């Protein structure tokens, strides 16, 4: 198989605390003191960060199987936007391309 590895997902930072709630969840950075509320899908994206999935493509595949009424392209767009917000708020850190 000649699968392309896809875009590697960032990993949660050590100081990130996540609490699942019925309406989604909350994230808190103990380092930056950023408090971040997320909806149900945002909470699921957080739960699918490494080690649960390694690439954006893997995450989109999982989410596509759970949210069948939404197209994969829309899910990918939402995942990338949400991950951008997590990066901007210091809740995740990028993974080096050669990391395994």
C-alpha cells in the first residue's frame, strides 16, 4: 500500500486539562491560564488527538463514520480550523514530521 502519511496532528501540551461535559467540554491550560469551552464535536476532536489518531486524515475518517450526515471535506475544514484555535491558544504543540 502506498498510503500517504497525511498531515500529522499536534499533541496536547502537558499543562492542558480536559473535562468532558454533556454539552461538550472545557479545556484549561495550566501554563497560560487559557480557559476554552468546546461543543460536542470539539470535545470529540480533542479526544481523537494523538495517540488516538496520528493524522488529520485518520481523524476525519473516524469523525466521518460518526457524523455521516456531514461531508468529509466539511469535517476536514472544521478539524483544521479547530486545531488552529488550539494551537493559537497554546493547548497543543506541533509534532515533528519525523516523530513516530
